[in-house]
C-alpha cells in the first residue's frame, strides 16, 4: 500500500542525492534495489579496493550513503526505518529500509538535505574554525548532541597534537613507499579519464599545498596552480571517529556517524575533508591510538575548518549514473 502513496520518483531522487556521499577514492561501493515499499542497500564487492581486504573502508562509505539516504527521505516527508544486516546468510545486504510518512518536514531537515549538495572533500589548507562567525565551542556541543555514542565516539584532538599527527602521516606514507598494489590503485582512481567515478584531477593538491596541510594522503603530484597561498599552514580542527570493536556493523555505523558530522559541519559553514590513510595500516592505526591515548579503535579523521571568502567550492566529484546503482524489482 505504501508504494501507491509515495510519489513516483521519491526513491530515485533520494538515492541520487544519497550517492553524493563520500567514499574511498570516490569508488562508490554500493548498490540499491527498490522493491515497492522497501529499499535494500548492498555492498558492491566489485568496487572494493584490493588494499581494503577487510572491506572496512567500503563499509564506512556505505554507512555514509545510508545516512545520506535517510536524510534525503526525511526531507521528502518520509521516516526511514532501517534494519541493518537483516540476513546473516547474505553479508553483502547491509540494510533493508521501510518507510513511514512523516507528519511534517522541518526546516532543519530540508537544510540538512541541502547540505548534501554543498558538501565537498576539500583537500586544501583551512583557516582555523575560530575565524568563522560560528562559535566553535557552541557548535561542538551541538555536534556531540547529534552523535549516538553506541555508533561511534567523537574526539576533537588537541591542537598541540598536530605535529605528531603530521609525523605519523609521513611515517604511514613511507611505509607504503614500495607497496606497488597500493600505488597502482591510487593512480588508477586519480587518472583523468573517467567521467563518473574517481577523484578529479582538479580536486588533487600540488606538492606545496600538500606540505601546508601536513595531515593528508599523498596523492599523485599535480601541476595545478598553488591555491590559498595566504594560508601558510593548515589550521583545521582534527576530529576522530572511533569504535569499540572492528566488526562490519561497527564500520557501517561509523560511516553513518561520519555522514552526520560532515553534514552538521557543512550546515554550520565549515569546510571538511575525511582523512583515512592513517587508519589503513595496522601499525599507523596503533600509533594513532597511542598518540590520542585512545582505547577504542580509530576509524577515520576529519579535518574541519574555514575557507577564505569568496573562495570557490572545490568541484563536485563525478557520480555513477542512477541506472548503474539502482535497480527496481517492481
């Protein structure tokens, strides 16, 4: 009955919007199946990185797209009722989603959905959040109130820790210096030939820009002109999401939390960039946990800051067509 009440195209529009979620190398490792009043989210194993053997980062990406979908449906007037990992015999089925019509749609729900289209992964240096009209301390309290503690823990790392994080970042890159499989994948997903996936050349940073950021993945060097030269070094806040275990459900819920953090930051006027290379190797992940004096398992870092006005938004990364990611059985 519900599928006859829901306007045609609501699911398609919500999936299209949800797929703006961030993913490792913009690999978009998800697929959707719409079956009348139900939608299923699947992990697409063909789009999981060879270097992501546990599928942890792919699952984090799928968690982000799942929460984006929930946000998109809420703005359309529907509450998403999510059943995660509903079939133990099918580990690629991550969630089954049913819907209940909402009594009304709030301005906050509309703004959150709008933030999906504005959010970018900005790899350039940021100004400090304190330079924003938004009071950071007030915003941090609001952000924490949005996070479900059972899904992931959120830490705002001390600014004094930044030099050691930068050192850990350099160590991680040095450990991968001769990892040919890693570099092959990295170069493939940043090659300037694909119009629907991967990271656009214009979104990568030059060597000088990378040096000013300090905490970021070493992407292939570009010849883009150097940007934001007035920001001599990155003054972003570094947020860390961690979980108490390393299960598939932990990774998925961490991705949902990542979505919440990114959208809340975007709504408040902050620029963001997820940082995951420090959690991809066990040795660097353990180092990160030691540096932050954390007993939980670090999953992802997020740089949060301010960009100069009227700085242009980074280009939107390409997305796969709806026909490639959504299938209908009805």
